[in-house]
C-alpha cells in the first residue's frame, strides 16, 4: 500500500488527531453489515481513520479523458453511529440506494460516493455518480490500488 504520509491526510489543513478504531469497533461494523472490510482498508483506518487527502485526484475509466475527480473526505469509523462524517452513518444513509453489498468510504465535493463494492465477491472500489441516475463506475480492483491512483491536481498549487 502507498505510504499514507505522502497523501497528507488532514482536517482543515491540520493533522488528523482522531482516535483510530479498535478491533472490536471494526468487528462490530463488519458484523452489523455482514461483511469483511478488506485488510488494506482496515490498515488505512488504523493509520489515518478518515480525513481529507491533499493528493486527492483520480481519473476513472469510463469518464471523459481529461476529467479529474477528487476525494473530498474519507469517512472515519467510530462507535458513534450518527456521526455525520462516519462510516456507520454513510452506510446507513446510502444502503437504500446502493444496496447491502456496498460500503461508502469517501465522498467528493459534489456528494458522489467512493465505495467498496462487494457485489462480485472480493470488494472492488467504485464511484457512484448520484446526479447521473446513480451510475456506477469501476475505479480499481483493490483499495490499495485506488490509493495508488491518487495524484495531485495540476490545477491546484
């Protein structure tokens, strides 16, 4: 997996000081939704537990060639199920639209969801474009490969 320090994940320009989830909290989430979070994503949660990456842009296949999308915020995992920027709330709010086999893990500035998609067995990373009939785009086969896709937006210095 990519060195997460390289992404400079922050909260309002300051380092993230949020407590990382315990194994019990991760297990409770997995048990409640009857799924296993991929080990590379669990490692990410245990190192950063959400926030805004400065290296945040990616180009999905199936989108216009010159279009960059960007991660606004990775959701965090905490025991508070109604936390606005938490995994529990994101999963609960989007489950009716996206189904049981999808876990939103981040959003972009327009509210589109970057997600783990379990519909084909092993979770892949996708993008749900809510203002395009909830169209789903495949981004990568693993969470690690999604992080490897992230680049600095050349328009932002």
